[in-house]
């Protein structure tokens, strides 16, 4: 258990308080605007938190992607970057890091996670084919469907329940996987994809035991197994702390064991590695060759793949730091701290509390908002008005419409409050819980949204909406009644 030692510090008072084993040496000033101003700002942003300027955001909980705090070793490594188009030392350092980390021989660089998905989709998904995954991610599905494929999900039923005590809600239901493979036909399955730390269902992990079973199944059937390791750090934390067989294994042993179950591993370096980039690693030469030529075509030459060398250096250090238990625990223990505060205030959140962030259950928070008025989007706008807090809609708005133009209602309506690593303080988390607690008490005031400009693909990124009726004005008035300073 030596990896865990830094987090074994207990408080004499018995409190469970996350204790940081790092200190902040560089900070960024942030501003909390007045509530009336916040209402104007969110409307100018089309009630879409993606369109908010950062200067108007107090606590940016949109994502952890590319915004985790970097370590001093990462900044130092950036100074060593070797800037050349071809054959830079920086590339070889990154390649060696990824090879050592996953134990695979081959590596291809790409500018971020979705770029890896683009390459995988082009290389492996033929029109009419199917990719089976525990749960889809927005950009993954976007790329697969763009080339004419479809996505099936094989998580267990529990995964879509927002209240649960299942420690591994990201697990595959093996019987369902087998049924989907049988119905689709092995030859029509492009690959099976495992997503670590399943993003869209609340940052829920998949167990080592389950991955072993999925891998054995895929090998028996001759199916390629692809691992999206973007959220590996959080998932690793949960394996290490929740799965008995992992208690005595080092993080390095666990990563190598997970990798040994896969054929191809890709990742967003904005998440794994706490920098900005991505890459695909593989064990078979034929997979390397199948994807290799797509890198210079879409990303950049093979020794930078669209990334800046400084980011590549930082990413290499960040990937190695994933083997430090203190580093990987930072998001989950802060999510736990925030989640417990929210639960105390009756705010409905996805349980068990997962990685990535706290996921507020808009379905239970605002059941009076019909799904075609985007309850999660509306709640995200209301949360910004209430506290200058920027979360992310993860519900029906994040879905694509069906080919006939009808809405595809998401099985879960969530607002994700991401907790990037080492960025926030506990007092800021208390502020979030306080403001959400207030909003929950005034939840009847939150109304729906309607599109005024709806992009055809990935509409949640750039779509613009307006409130249905005057609920935002009434929300501001109630806020000023209770918090006369308007802050
Ligand atoms: C599980 C997962 N896969 C892929 C991606 C895409 O990565 P990127 O944002 O670097 O394109 C993300 C990003 O959030 C993710 O969470």
C-alpha cells in the first residue's frame, strides 16, 4: 500500500477532509460578477456555458480537459523542448514514456483525443458497421456515425440509475455484449471500445475484473479491443481503492495489466497527462500500419502529430506522474468532498460519487421541465446565474437528433461540475455547494430553454438558446432578496 501513504493522514477531529500534498505557487485572479450581470452574460452567450467568456466565469467547472493544474516538473520539462518538424528529441522522449507506461511497442501522436477517434473511425469503421462500447462519448460517437457506423452500448442497467451504490457502474454487462455481438454478427463489429471513467454517466469507473472478462470475450471472438484511456487516472484511483485484488498492486503494475488486455489504447492528453495533446498506442504492427499514414494527413508529421513540442514534454511528465497516487486522487477526493456537501443540502447528485466532477441530476432537481426544453441546459444556465459557476450540460442537448429530426431524449439529464486536478480550494467547493443548495430550495423558479440557433452536429458546443418565459428575471429577484449584495 506504499502508493497510498500520503493519503493516510487522518484528522484527530475525525473529519474526512482532503489534504493536499502540494502547494500553489502561481495563481490566477478570478472575478464574481453581480447576479443581474450574470443573467445578461449567460443570455449574451445563448444560455450555453460553452459560449461564456472566461473573464466572466468565477469558478470554471466546465471540464478538466486541458485545465488541470500542471506540476513544476511539467513546466520545467517545457523548457527542454526540442523544436523541429521531424525527429525531435521531445518526440522520442514522449514515445518512450508511452511505451514504458502501457508496455506497447507502437505509438502515434495526435493533437487531442477526438483526433485519435477520427483516425480510428476512418481506419476501422466501414459504413453499416457497429462499434460496441460500455457507454459512448460525444466526439467518439460523432466520428463513428460520420463515417457511416453506429454505436451500441453495453453497460449494465445500474449505470443509468443516478442513485446507486454499485462501485463500478461503467462495467459491461457481458450477456448484453454477447447478445449485441451475436445480433450484429462478428464481421460487422468494427471493434469493442472500453471507456475508462465513463464520462457521460457521471465519471463512473470500470473494474479490472470486468475488463479482464471483456478482453477474454473479445479474444475468443476475434474482436479488436480499443481502450479510451482519457480518464484512466480517475479510474485507476477507483480500482486501487475499491477493488480488493488491486490493494497490493502498484499503479504501474495495474496500468500494465490493463494495457495487456487491450489491442489499441488512445487518450486525450488534455486529461491523461494534464497537458494538451493526445495519442494512440498499439501492440500489433498491423494496427500501427493501418493508422500510420493518417497522422501526417490529418495531424502533422509523425514526430509531432499536431502538438506543440512544449505540450509534448509536459504530457510525457504528466503521464509518468499518473503513477503517483497523490496525483490521481486529487479529482476523486475533491468530488467526494463537494458531493457530500451537496448531499447534505439535498441537492440530487449521481452516486456513487465518481471521477471527473460532481454530476447534478437535473432530472430530479427540476422534474417540472420537459425534456424537450432541455432541463440540464436550463439548470446549467441557472447555476451560472446563481454563482458564476460554469458547469456543462450532459443530457438531451448533448445528444444528436434522430435522422427524422426528432429529439433523442437522453436517459440521464445531468449537469457536470468538473473538478480539474489541483485547481480549486475547499472554500470554493463550499461556495459551490452553498449556491446550489440555495438554487435547489428555489428550484421551482427554474424553467426551460428553446433553441434559437441549432447546429446540425455536436449542437451542445455552439448552439444558442433562450429561456422559455421570464423565469431568469424571477430567479434574479429571488437571489437579490436572499443575497442583497447580488454576489
Ligand atoms: C472519455 C473521453 N474520450 C475522448 C475525449 C475527447 O478528447 P479531446 O477533448 O482531447 O478531444 C474526451 C474529452 O473529454 C473524453 O472524456
